[in-house]
């Protein structure tokens, strides 16, 4: 049945059943729906003619790329770098830098790696924020405990005018 130039089957689904066989992918789709596709496509993993998932040999598929990994200690790192996800998150929180600005500041990182690090931070934001607060209190405690270290005393003696 044709409605305003669109192809509609009896259930109202606009599908490919009544389209002319002008394109090889449409031809393959129709054969797959009829269950008559050759053995090469039927042997592909995940190919099932009972569902609407079909194998198209001419179609490219996107491969997921993981830019983040965790080491044995559980610290998240950006892949193929020596940069921790925490460093990128702190740049974003401390300076308010966007991903593009971080790219300018850290030219060794790709924009995809920066976005992956920020995404990882936002996925695990509670744990990261707890770690940041813990590190900050530890740094303040250590700074307070070293107010009168031997090195500071020597530096103060060097600064006094003779």
C-alpha cells in the first residue's frame, strides 16, 4: 500500500518490503527477512533472521576505544600516558578549564582522552570528590605539622640581615 509516496505494510510499519530492489543493501535486507540470505551471512555471529538485526558486509561498525585503565592499586590512568584521571579532574575543578583548554595546556593528550577522563570523573564523581577532600585534609595536616622544621629555621637565619 502506498501512502503519500511512503511504503507502508498492512500494520502501518514503514518498511523496506515494498521498495524496489535498486540498492544491494535493500536487496540483502529483503532476503534476510525472507530467510533466504546466503550461508556466508547466516554464519556470522549474532545473525538471526527472526529479529531485525542483520549483517551488512558493506557497513562499517564503530569500535569502542577505552582511554582509561585502572592499575593494580585502583588508580585510574589515561591510556598510553603518564597522566592520572585525577589530574584532569583537578584541572577542570580548580581552573574551570574546558576540554579544549586542557588540550592547549596538555598537548600530549588528545581531545578524546580528555573527554574520556572527564566522563570517567563524572561517572565516579562521589569517589573522586571523597579522595580530593581526603588528600586536601592530609596536605593541610602535613603543612601544619612542619611549621618549625629544621630547614625553615635555617632559611629564616639566612634571611636575617647581618
